[in-house]
């Protein structure tokens, strides 16, 4: 069984959190939504309350095929979570997948040295903080997948399925959700 950890915290962007969880689960992936801090209930960036499956502090670094880090104004909370930092560093040193969207490629991954020599993208307002930022909606380089923001969440999520399960699984989920990529 393919296993993915999705980190979440107060201030995480709703679309960037829920879309990967939904799309990956539609593809049959086991997804654990893990909250930073001491409560399973988090308040997202637009005030929506979300119940996590587990706390990040209860998760080990082992057994994850991918770790997903959403953006939003709460990205600094994820950056400062030592449990997530340890998981991301272990994931990276093992060459396992890390996926990050919006502000989190800069605020979380770059802050911990995980984007060194990696081609990436992020939210356009943070472009100055990511020299060489790609204009692509989704970028895959080495073991890192990055994306620009809320509007690219479905592209991003389908790329996660493609990366973990292949093009056929990606196309099947895309068809089920009536996805038609921008030209």
C-alpha cells in the first residue's frame, strides 16, 4: 500500500490541503492528514475547521512514500514544527518524495536547505526568494515536486498520483473528476 503523509496546521490553505488528500484517496492511496501542534482540529486560512487524522508528533519518519506540505499563511507553523522538519530531512536523505505547494517550497523546504540544486516553483509573490523559479504550474525535479498555489492544486495532486502510481492511475482519477487541463 502506498502511504502519504499530508501535514496541516492552523493557517494552512484549504484547497492546497484538501485537494491532494481527496485526489490521492480517490487513487487508492493511504493518506494520513497530520496536524502540527497539540490539537487534531485546525483552523485553515479561510476559517474552515478541519479535523486531522493524527498529530505530526505521533508520526515517525519511516514508511512514507511521500510527504506533502501545503502552503498558506500557516506555512511558517509547518516550518517551525520540529517533527515535520525531521520527517522531511529523513525523507530527503532517503531520496523519497516530498511535495510542496504555494508558499511552502520557500517557507518550509528552502528554509531547511531542501531545495539546493533543485528546480522548483512557488507562489509568484515569493519568486524573488527562489532564484531561478520555474514558471511551470508543477515542477518535478529529483525527489521534489512543487507547485504554484491554489489554482494549481488539481494539477499538483494529479502529478502526485502520476508519480506514485503512474500515468494510467492519474488519467483514471482525472477522468473521474472531469479534469481538463489548461492549454
